[in-house]
């Protein structure tokens, strides 16, 4: 093709047809420019297709994380609610007008279990990958805002739970250094230790210690419930939003 155009140019020069030569040269330049623009456009299309493919893959991974987290929450939330209500029932019994020292001793020695561990480790790899790769910035503004709002709210609540958990564990360490509590799979101190610990205890100190740690546990449960319920409720709408974008890109 190049030899063909070169031959035409040489013939026009030999025939001294300068004006036609100039027009032809300009036309050839225009064709070259058009060819370059077409090549660039094709390259842009290919890059856009690759980006969209990577984005769809990332969104599917994010959806998988959200679904798995929702299943974890649905599995653990009933137990969290039960433990919260149990802690509240013990506090209510202690606050009743007819409560006695025997009530305090029965609850703290046999019924109250201060142990607590956050039961869920969430999947955030897909969200972190979206940010690390910059793919979150190429999606539409509506979905981008939805994802960021969801995780910002989630991380804020997780931070509050983490903070109160540290405070609670400090209270727990002080409590178990002084008192035993009802036997569990992890704690079975036996009758001898139990009887020695509870012999001649300071009832005023026990009452204050129980009030303090049970109140901390109440706050911890409330924050944990709030975080789990937020995640479970709001992840449903986000999953639907992701599905809409995946369907639009198919």
C-alpha cells in the first residue's frame, strides 16, 4: 500500500502537477490522522472493556463478601440477643424492691457469666481491593457513594465496639481477679476454690463490681447489636444495587 501511494506521488511530480500533488498529500495526511484516531479509539475501547471486566469481577467478589457476612450475622445475632436479654434480666432482678443479699450472691456466684468475645470477623478483602486498585473510582457515582457510605458506617460502628470491648476486658480482668462465677466449658474452678473465694467477701464491693461490669456488658451488647443489625439491614440494599449494575454491564 505504501509503495502504491509513493508511486502516485512520484508520477504527479514528474508530470509537474503540483496542485494535484499538494491536494493528494493533504488527503494522505488526513487518512493517516484518521487511521491513528481509529487505532486510538479501538485501544480505548479495549482498555474500557478490560476495566469493565475487572470492575464486574470486583463487584461480584464484594457481593460474595456481603452475602457471607449476612449469613454470619444471621447465625450469631440470635445468640447476641439472647445474651443481651439474659444480662438485662439479671440487672432487673437486682433492681427489684424485693432483691436481697441472697439475690446478689445467687446471681453473681452462680448465674452471671461476664465472658464476652466478638463473634464475627467480617470479610473486607473485596472492599479493600476496590480501593487499592482504584476501581472504586471508575464505577458510577451512585454505586460508589452507596458502597462508601455502607462501609464508613460499618467501620465506625466496629470502631465503637472495639473501643468498648477493650474497656470491658479491663473491667473483666479486675472482676475475675476477685470473684469466681458460674461454671462454664472454659471455667470450672471447683467447690474448694469457689468456697474460699466467696468466704467473708465484701458485699458492698461485690455489689459495685457487679453493677459496673454488668453495665459495661450492657453497653457492649447494645453496640454489638447495633453494628450487626446495621450491617444485616443495609447490606441487602447494597447487594441489590450491585446486582443492578452487574445486569446493566452484561
